[in-house]
C-alpha cells in the first residue's frame, strides 16, 4: 500500500504541473469547424412522435395524416390512454405526443373551435421548442385549408393548440448542458489524462524503472489511473452541485443509481485511456488521438448538443460506437426524467460491454517486459 500511495502522490504532482494539455486549446477550433460544417444541422426531421386519439373521428385522423405526411415526423405508435405518455417519454424513443380529446370533430364542426394538446420533451429546450412549433403549424395549416360552412359562409375553424413542455418547462439551456458537461469533462480527465500519464512514463523511460521494481504491473497501472478516477468523481460532483444550486437543474432520479452510472462511465473512459496508451508511444501522439478521435466526437456526435438523427448516416454509425452517446441518454433520463434502471438497462449493458472489450484488448497489448 505504501508503494501504491507513492505512485498516486507522484501522479498528482504530474497532473498539476503538466502544461502540454494546453495544446488542446489550439486543436479544438480546427476540428470543430470541420465537424460543424458536415455533421451539424438544427433542422427538425424524422422526429418520432406518438398520438393519443381519444376521438378517433374524421378530423383527428386527417390532422394526424397531415402531420405524418411531412418529412419532419414519424409515428412511433398510437397510445391508448394518458398513462402511457410518461412511459414512452422515459424510454427516450419519442420527442412529442399529439393528444386529441373525445368528440373532437363534433366540437370542431359545432363551434368551429376545438382543443389539441401537444406535449414535447424539453430536456433539450431548442429541439423541444422547434418540435412544438412545427406540430402547431401543421394543425393550423389543416384548418386554413379546411374551412367549415356556417350560415352558408365558409369560415376557418379555430383549434386552440396547447403546447406543454415536459421536464424543462422554462426551456433553460442548463438542463441540456449540465448533464452533457459531465460527459465531456469525464472524457477529458479520464481518457486524455490517463493516456498521457502512461505514455509519459514510457517516453521518459521511467516505465522501465517501474516495471523493474518489485511492484506488480497491475499495481503500477492502478496507481496511475486511480488519481484520475478520484478527480473524475470530484468533477462530476462539482458540476452536479453547481447545476443543482446555481442553475436549479433537478436530479429527479435515484442519486445512488446516478452515482453508479457515473462510476461505470468513468471505468469505461479509463479503460479507453489505457487502450490509447498501448497504441501511442509518445505523449503528443496520445494527446492527438484523444483529442481528434474522442473529445470532439464526444461533444458533437454523441447527442450532447445536436440530435444524432439530424446527422448523415455515416456519422450516425460512428456515434453508435462512442460511449458518450449511451451515457448522455442515461444521465438525462435519470436527472431530468426520473427514469429507473429498467428504462436504461440496455445502455448500461452496452457500456459494460465496451468496458470489458477495452480492458481485454488493453491487458493483452500492455507490455510488462522491458524492450
């Protein structure tokens, strides 16, 4: 334990005096321009929605058909009652629900007035607002093109479209950025710094000294990565605290489940850092791999800022192998929607699988013999 404490103490000294990570500030803008130019789109398209039609009459079905005839919306399924609305939102498959009350057509033809409810997921406020506006626009266009006769005169019917934003009623951008910042910072601290820390020992020749010591290679690796695991938890706790008490971002779900998922993600990105260190033999190469291959895809291709569905198909495929894609789903579902483990178990299993694969490959590639 004294040897392990010595390695950890030495690593903390290196963390606070290493200035090479400042190179990130010069590399990020160039890659951002490339990714923003090809991957990012703020347009709403192919958004999955559900429909709760309690009327099942002529006009409710025609409005539904008009909404689904556009390239903006795709029907996920029809709902049977209001209880299913929350469940479908928590599953993360849909972004909005269109609700028609009973006797919709009867009320519309009798008074030229009716109500439609639009429920949108505002955990991403910009997307939620756009989806709500697009749905409302489709309803209004139907009314303009289908005027109803009253006293021999055709006048447009009036439908009051009530838009309800779930999980972020005030449309605060902090609700989107706070969970995403945890993903970004954990990736920076764990992956990038871990890979640099191990390759620094290899590059300077001190790894040979450590391997020649009585310490087991596993103890050496543990001593190198444990400080970053502790710093990652500290950073995550700090962001959650700032989000909770300054930006008033709620933590609706189970805090223990949230802590466990953060711990799992830390292990995944630590394993990713160890894997990079087995590939890169210099700090500069490890930094470049971490920056170009991990950091920017984590920020731009994981759904942190922009919907994955809006990206070209090749980039959507790449996003499926980025661990942050699944962690973004998990942390938003727990923090903002109060989802239980039964909702996020698939993403959790995928992260566990990524961790096992990375550790297996890294262990096989890590050289415990002197060259």
